[in-house]
C-alpha cells in the first residue's frame, strides 16, 4: 500500500521480500528522526538486500547510492529513505 502525502510517498508493506514478515523485520528495524517524527525503517544493509531482491526499476536506480553510503560508513538519513 502506498501512502501519499504532500511531503513524501511511503510504501507500507506487511512483508519484505528476502527479509521476512513484519514481525521478523521489526526486530532489525532502526529508529530515525524524519520530518520531526520518530519512525522505524530498515537498517542500511537490510534495505540494500531488500532492494536487490525486489529488483524493481525504482529499487535498482537507488542501489548504487545506497551501496556507496554503506561503503563510506556514513549513516542513512531521512533524505535517503
């Protein structure tokens, strides 16, 4: 399901391919500050794995930037989510 707001589009899913169900994935989620709110999201390593597995065009377009962030040791920010 997609939630569209005037600030961003968010994909809401019950399962993340290659990572598991919501219950399984919530244990590896990280909490970040985004737009004045605390939200849970995948850690960078898990996000990269999920995007590789999904292999949708929109996921593949972002992989090089995410992999570059992972290699640099920099943190994932809300701008990357």
